[in-house]
């Protein structure tokens, strides 16, 4: 594993930062303001790897990621499933009973609705949960808290008043680890994943025919999503994850059939399946 930098979107203490620590603890984590900046950091050489969230088990696909990946110039080298644990934190010495409102990213507030209602706490949307933790540490505003990762409390000197307050215990975000050069080798002894994007030819039943090869060859497609290209209703691109390696005979046959019916096929990466994928 490289020992340079891994870029992520958000302030230090973001869940993406936590994913960096879990997967690449020997690397320096580089915070970036946007996903585009994360990609640029790797392409320019300021970072070796990128940690990008693609979907969450509670709120679904991360906006804009599927649009950015095919044009990023980067390749998927791995995946990581992060269990999102929400902590309520405040200034040191603040009792939970004194917290009247909390700030957090919009997606965290409904995930902790039951706890907030029980404790009569008002939730206020913030652009970034880790950023809200930084702001509270600087403003020292009384009777206020933040919902964020425990890592954010550690970084900004806040006190965790309650842990694991999310309504559902399965809340998980899937991240992709990306780099400048592809790695098509088999890694580890576990199963492999292959991710690609494609556009079907403009012929009747093209999508049905393109995907038929995966069924007839026994290849499990774990994800298939469509999205428009350049806002054009007639140009649709598909993003797909399949189990297996392109050199597996059944996968090779399925991809050959796919190529016949597609106008464009872009292999984004071949990587080991995360052990928590089937948890």
C-alpha cells in the first residue's frame, strides 16, 4: 500500500475521513472542499488515492458521483463499507439535558429523529457535520450540539454526550478507493468486483439484449443505475457493478455480448469485494 496522501471531501472528522483512517491508516488524509477537488488532487499528484462515497443504505446514491466517475480519469482500486455511527457532541462540561439544538448535515437529522424528539432537541441543517463541529469549537455557543462522527469530537475537542443515536443500526456508506493507474490483478483470496459504465446502441431492445449475457452466463449484477448524459433525455448512460473478474470465463463472455450491443463501454475498475458487502 502507498504511504503518501489520500484525498477526501469534507472537513477533518468527516465520515469520509473516518473511512480513510480505517482503510489507509498509514497515509496522510487530505481534506478537500468538493468531489471535483478530490479528483483533481489525485490527477495532479497532490494525493495518491481518492476516497469517494457512492451510496448510503439509508438515503441512496450520492448526488453527482456517477456523473463524475467516468470523466475523472481515475480507476477504482477498492471499496470500503463504513458503518455510520452518529454521535451527539457539545462543549466539554455540557450535560445532555442542556442541549437545545444540534447542527448536522441534512442527511443525519432524519436518521436520528427518534433520539432528538425524545430529548426535545431541535435539529438544524448544516452543510457539513464535521464543519459544524469545527464551528462549535470556535464559537463556543452554549446549549448547542453537533451530530457527527466520534472522530470529529476527537479532532475538535468536543465531548461526546451520546453515541450510536441513529434510528436504524444498518446505516452504512459505500466508498470507492480510486487512483491514477488501473490494477486488473486479482488481490487477496476473496471475490472480485468489476465496475463499468456503458451506453447502448440505438436499436430496439438494446438494453435487454445487452444485459442478457449476464443472465445466460451466470454473472451476478449487484447494481445497475441509469442517468442522463449532458441533460439529454435521449442519451442514457448506465453504471453497473458485477461480481467476478474480467478474466473469469463467464464474465468474459458476458462482457463480449455487452460490447456487441453498446456504443460505449468504459471499465472503471476491478477490485476486491469488501468483506462487509454481504453483511
